[in-house]
C-alpha cells in the first residue's frame, strides 16, 4: 500500500500559512487534501476561514501547542484519518499539517519516525516554512521559534515581498541562506505559489535533520539543539510543563519554549458589530499597540450584513474581506483571537463590547 505524502506547513505568527493553505484547498488540482491544524490558544479561527469555500477534511486540535501537549493528539488524528481512509469512509491522497506560529516543527516531524502506526501509513514529504518579508528580521532576532522554523525547513516561501524594498529582501534572503543553506527559497505573495512548490517535494532528508538536531529521533526529548545560537529558556502559560519534570537549563531541554509575555485571548459575541465604531476602535488599537500585536484574526458578524467578514492582521498591517454567507441554521456570532506581547486584554474586550449594536 502506498504511503500517504505528508507536508508540515510552518512559519511564524502571521506569515501567511492559512492564506497559502486556503489557496491550495481551493485550487483545481484534482487532489483530495486532508488538513490537520493547530492554533495557539483555545480558539480556532482558521477552521472558519478555511471552511468558507472548502469541503476538505479538517481536523482541529486546540488543546495547546503542537510541540507540547498536542503531540499525542497528532498521532491519534493521523491514525484515525488513515483508518477511516482504509475503511472507505473518507478519501484523501495528501495530508497537510499546519502548525501554530509559535511551534517548533521538530517534534511534529519526529512523529513520523517514532510512532510505528504513523510510519506504516504516512511518508513525511517536506517541511515547508512561510517567512514574512516585512517582519522576519525582527522575528528572527527575537524568537527562537522563528529560527527553528527556518532551520528545519526543506522549502522556504517568502510572503509579503511587496511590503519591502529590494535591498531589504536581499538582506533577508542572505540571512535565511546562512541559517539554512539546504532549503530552496521561493516567493508566495497572497498565497500564490505553484502547487509543485509545496506538495510532492520529496524534500525531507533525515540525515540533514540529524545534523541540525542529533537528538531528533529520541522519543522523549526531541530537538534539544538550538538553531542560530539561541539558548534561552522561556515558556508560556499555554504550555503546562509541570508534568515533564525538571529542565536542564544549560541547553534547550524542551521543545515548546515560548516567551512568557506572549499570550492569546478571545472575544466572542452574538450581537453584531457597528462597522463604523469597530473600524475606528481597531484603527486605534493598531496605532497604539501594533508593534506588540503579533497576530489577530476573526470572523465577524456585522450589523445588517448577510455575509461574514473575515478579519486578519499582523502588527500594524490589518485587513478584512467578505466571507461566505451566513447559513440559515448557522449560529451567527463574532469570534476574534488576539496574540501578542503584554496586551491589555481587558481594554481590548471592553472596547470591542462598546462597538456592538
């Protein structure tokens, strides 16, 4: 029986992973693609965004970082999908795993080699990393996760090249090549990229990964090695490491080292927004807190509108688009997720409440 090609799609918060994935799912390529996705925090907005015009199989995993508490769920998800496929209940010929923007792709890739059932059904095709041309330099400076994502890539796609000048793009490409000379680099603005640049790359080379991380195949402690010289130990409340025992602080002894000051929170309401008030409030938020707003997105219920509004942003770059029409039996409500550094959650929530009808 042929193994199912599997792609790990990674990249830092707001790089454009979901935009790329949505385009892949909508493209008329004749492939049936199953998607497993993970989000930072307890709410999954991407499911709403991806499912707007897609009939693909989407498995949601919301209970933490994929490199920490979700790894077991990933094995279960992959196994169940394979069993349902073998039983003829669903049909797919490719699988894409979209990681959270704060994840190290190492333990996700490790799953394909340390679990016998997963290895029996799936072939790890490649780790594809999306890099945000506008914000990547700062992200690589500040976040070890961004370095790991680049260092572990078999293919790098640079997004948002229209937002930087040629000199900035050249400097970024030079840095990416220093971090990872093995991975070819292409552009993927607005998710536009040939499918051959993402799927069926046959790019994953285990020996290369062992060069980066000699402990890659160690089931309990994968990816102890750091990339690009980062050796700090940080974590977030989204990852509960208490059950993992003591850490060795001389090096990176756990995969999910997230900055303590990065957190996610959610706003929900079944009351519609007043568009003018919401636009004014969001513009104020971005103006004041934009540098600390790593990623924000949502599906919005607007007063008098029969269609959803899809809202997304990274730092000071914010945009929206008209989504699918609200279903007759669908619960009409807004759901927004904000991920950032030391954001004043209560101020955000109170302000959004004042924008409701």
